[in-house]
């Protein structure tokens, strides 16, 4: 079995609406996202999955979040800020990892070499992260 991981970064602001603490205030992060896939065989080039192709898929969900404000739909700031991405849930690292996993899972079957998504990991800081996997 082979396993490869690619890391991506994006900058965004968020707040956890209804949270009683510092994270309830608008603040920013340089997020780091790791995507891990696995498979049993390599393609003719000796790769499990071309990192560049994985990068194209990641733009689907990270591209809209980069340099945006991530807010829950009932947050009053939604109406006052520009470049807002609105979600049904608070934009936690856990939730971002789940969304990334769901987004990518259905798209990995389009490659000639069969791969399976293992995990999406979202780092809010270098020492704090959340994983989503099945």
C-alpha cells in the first residue's frame, strides 16, 4: 500500500459565533491543510497520484476561502463585511476538515490510478489541528 500527503495553505479570518472566549472575536489564521490518499499501485510514471492534480482539486474548496471571512449564517457580521463565506455551522477546523473530505472524496475516482482518501487535516496553528476521516 502506498500513501501520499500534500499540504496546502490559505489565509482567512473567522469567529465562532456564540462562543464565550477569545475565539468568539473576529481573528485570522494562516491555515494549513493536509490531504492524504492511499492506493495499492503506482501509475506508469511511478506515482500514486500527481501532486499537481491533487492541487487542482483542492482549489475547489480552498480557493473560495482564501483571504475571506468565514462566518456562520446567523452571525450579525455577515451583513456588514465584504468577502464573506457563509456557512450553516461555525467555521471550526473540524468542520473545515469534514467539508474538504466530502468535497474531495467524490472527485478522486476520476483518476486512472485508483486512490482512496485517507484523511483531511486542518491546522489552525502549527500545534492545533483537526482530522476528518471515515
